């Protein structure tokens, strides 16, 4: 996906999975879907960028539920691009949702994790 398309407001620009056993699940997805991985140093442990074997592009992340990710739910999390994370987080709460993590920085961009009124979880990330 091109960078322009990935950063368009309302687009899903990233997905990752945060779980206790990231190394084991990383290996599962490598064998099931053919991904390769690149380790990301997290200060005492590694998370993983999952890479397409066809084009070498990073397609997703698999992370340990530790440190800054300790509050994230164990599920595939879609990161939806928004113009203003703080404003969107406030709108979420005003409309009956909940902010369950953040806003904070991730990779130099602001983001937060929200739960909508139906209980579904998503992340919001700024461009």
C-alpha cells in the first residue's frame, strides 16, 4: 500500500497484535502465512515487524504485552488514521466510547486505543 494511501484520513494505516507470547505467535504466522520478521528492540526484549516475503514490505507488527503495550488487548488491532488524535479521543468519550490507552507517542506519531459504544476496540493514529 502506498504511503499516501496509508496516511489518508480514515484509512487503516497499520495493524498489530499485542500478546503475552509474541515470539511463539510470531513463529505461528511465519509458518501459516509465510511472513518473515525483523526484531525491534524494546529495551530488554524484542517485538517484531512482520515482513512480506514477496516484496520485503513491513505489513504488521507482533508485540509483547509488556511495558508501553501492557494495557493493550490481546487481539489484532487496526490503526485508523485521524487528523487530530486528541480531538478524536475526546469525541470518542463524548459519544459514549472509552479511551483505554493514551493518547501517547508511537513511532513519533500520536495515537490512542479506544473502545466504541459496542465494545469493539481500535487505535487512532495521527499522520
